[in-house]
């Protein structure tokens, strides 16, 4: 079988509540917790993509606060599927949900939503860059390239 190899644009967002807890989504596809993330669709900007993903996965509107970084390290950004291998170039944002998110929301992508303290993140996290949390908690005005 000939495996295809691709590089694709992706987005991810970290959302904090007023207590500084992090909103995580339990993904239906892998059954693991993760930050809000997804693919950039043809014809949209990364800002539009991240707002769309937040709306699809939490049923909430959001505003973007800042770009945290761009992640493309093959070690953390390569995913192997049954029919292809994809290296994602992920634009990672901090976003704010407008109003209170409905934590009982679920759909075909989202099994559950929950806020977690930074020191109490679930062990069964979906594959993400090792620096995702450290970079988000770093409030220096800089963009990380990893």
C-alpha cells in the first residue's frame, strides 16, 4: 500500500476561565482529552479557522486574544493514520469564550467539555506539542516557533 505524506495547516486554541483553568475537550475519535484544535479549510484564514473550530467543538463564540506560536516540529506534529502520514503546521492561539461555555454540550466531535487546573491536567491527553502549556502560561509578548 502506498502511504501518502502531507503537510497541512492546522489550528489550536487554549481557553482559560477567570480562575485560570484550561478548557479541554474529550474527543470522540480518540477518547482522549485535548485542547480545541482542527484543520484549516480551503479559503479561510487561521483566525477564521480557530473561531470555527471553537464554535464547532464548544458551541460558543470566541475572540482571539493572541497568537502563542506556530508549531511544526516533526517529532510532535506528525500523525500517522491508516492511509496517510501528516505533518501539521499548527497556529496556536489563546482565545476567550464569549459568555459561559455550555459544559454539557456534546456532538460528533466532542464527548465532553471540562475546565482543568493547570496542575491537574488529565494524563490521557491527545498528542500535542510538549510545550503547549508552558508556552500558553508564558505571558511575555513573544511568539514561539517550535
